């Protein structure tokens, strides 16, 4: 983890582009929430709500990625027709 943070920091400082996969980030957050153990109902419901929001974000990201792929293929077809 520390090595990854050092790498990201170095890339940021020298202004290299960092490609972050949004779906992977959402999945990582979901996994973190899965492993949190809480002792009271209030926090349990908050964690549950956060996980539900992450599921919604994940669905929206998948939908957006499908739309992007569709638009890219349409663009390629239009370029070929020229």
C-alpha cells in the first residue's frame, strides 16, 4: 500500500497522467465496507446505506461505460463512411 501511494505521489509531482479505473475504486470501497465490523445498529444501517449507494454508483458506471462503447462504435462507423 505504501509503495502504491509513493508511486502515485511521484507521478502526481512529475505530472504524469494517472489512469484510475472507477469501477475498481468502487469495488475497493465496497470491499472495505464489507470488512468493517460495527457494534451498534446505527452504524450498521449507515454501512448498509453506503454499500447500497456504492451498488448504485457501480450500476451507473457500467451503464455509462456501455454508452461510451456504443458511441465510440458509432463514431468509428461514421469515420469509415467518410
